C-alpha cells in the first residue's frame, strides 16, 4: 500500500551506499576469479604479495566490512524513512564508502608495500565507520 511505496521512495544515501558495497563485492570477486584463471591457481591465494594474493585480500577486506555496514546503512534509511537522512549522516556515508574504495584499491595495487590509498582508506574506514555506527543511535 501507500506505506510500502513511501518507504521505497525515501530510501536514499544508505541504500546507495549499500548498493555500492554490493557492486564492489561483485567486481572484486570477479577480479579474483580472473586472476585465478590467469595464474592457474584454483585454490589458495598464491605467494604473499602475488597479484592473486593482493586481489584476494582486497576482496576479503571489502567483504569483512561490507555486510555489517550495508545493514547499518539500510537501517539508517528505514529509521528515517519519513524524514530522510540528515545531511551529516549522508556525508558520513559517502566518506565511509569512499574510504572503503580507497583502502581496497590500495590493497589491490600495493602488493607487499603500503601506500596512501590503503593507509588513508583504512583510517577513514575506522573513523567514518565509528561515526556511522554511533550516529545511527542519534537518528
């Protein structure tokens, strides 16, 4: 009825963030599969720092945070369905998702070395993930 339609039309930043997390999971999983085929390694992740290992770690790192935070993002949208998410929460969501992209990109290109994508992505994940988790209590 009207309630269902209202909720669907008000889903916003949380649903978009969760969708990006879902798409990222599929893309990173595809890159792992592609590298497995090219490397001819069906099981395991090859040597530490190998192209397959870095792609497996990027995918795993994305998924480690993806499920929990996608759930929180949808919960935030549903909790504010009638009023919409406050701008401050939308900014935190955007910064969290950008931090995840940065961290996993840094892992996938870094091999054995750290880099700024990974370092700042991880810092942003912790900061904005904490703000998101605590901020939901204020909604």
